[in-house]
């Protein structure tokens, strides 16, 4: 199960994660941006802390750009966490409880790289052009600063203008698919598009679950940020891959 951006909405996180937690065969990957914007960032961190302490092999926590403010990146959000919550994020980073990337293989054999914002062509090239999602995730988890903190890196890339557009114009096809949060190519509240026709014609949307599926060449790019906003999305679902294998 892959859970998109939470943004301080603890009620939505608990409701989505509880069925997975109660099933010992399910692994949760959360794509980052646990905090800010919503009503209870402290509650979100407390819930995730319990999962990381109780079942660390079944909860994979990725870092988002909002968490990055507490582990060395520039500060941009005006409302700071309490000191103990900021220290908790720092401790997770230092102890490798916060990862940059994960990789999975679906039951159909599709390899998918999972990051907060996605791996653009330029970031992929900086990594040495890895040919599998597994290798890309391993390289990202070494935390290469020139890739990680870049404005179009895997914590900051915008889905349409940076991620999808870069692969649409790439000289080589994407060697693997990707799952990301951070941004999306639609406005879920208005059920409107936020991208050009070239991306739109390649994209299918699950409006109820708040997922987008964009086909570029032979690869799928799946957006899972539900855009909770301040109050939480009225309806959404995690992304579930039955019988998938966690590779990294």
C-alpha cells in the first residue's frame, strides 16, 4: 500500500493506514509530506512514530520537501513544528528511518520507483542513468546532495512541468515506472486539468481515489498526492498493489 501526502491530516492517515496495519501481510510506503498545512502535524508524527517503533519492516517512511526543512534543506514553511517534533524528524533521518526512495515489483512484473516528487531525466542522469528502479532507489538512498536538494530533484519536481515533460522529451525512454506524491496534473476539487494536452491525452484519473496514471512510452507514472489541503480530502484512497514485492 502506498499512501500519498498527509499534510497534517491525522484523521485521514489513521483511517487509510489502519486496515493495512491490521493485515500482517501488508507493507505501507508513505511518500512524505507528513506535516504542515493540516490541523495536527504532531498527531501525524506520533502515529508514524508508533508504526516505526512497532513494525519498522512494515512501514517505509519516505522524506518529503516539508520534512527536509528539519534535516538540512532551506526553510520555506512559515509555521514551525514544536522543537520535539523537529528533533524527531532529525532523529529519523540520522537513524535511516526516513528514506529517499523505495522500489516495488508488481504482481505483473512492473518495477516502480517510489519517491516524494519523482525522478526527472536530469536527476536520473546525475545518478548515472540506472536501468532499474531498484538501482535508482539504492542510489537515492545514499542521499546525493546535488540531486536531493535540487529544485527539480526528487523532493521538489512538479509532476507536469518537470517530471512528465522531461520524460516526454527525453532521448531515451524511461527504463522504469514511478509513483510519486508532491503535486498532480489535476484539480480534484473542481475535477479540472492542470496540464497541457500532450500530458492530458496520456493520463487517466481515478477521481474518487485521487490517483492519476500517466503513460509515457512503456512506463507508468502514478501520482498519489490526494491534496488534502487544510481540512482533508472528502474522499480518497491509498494506492494498493496486491501481491507486490518490496525491492528496496
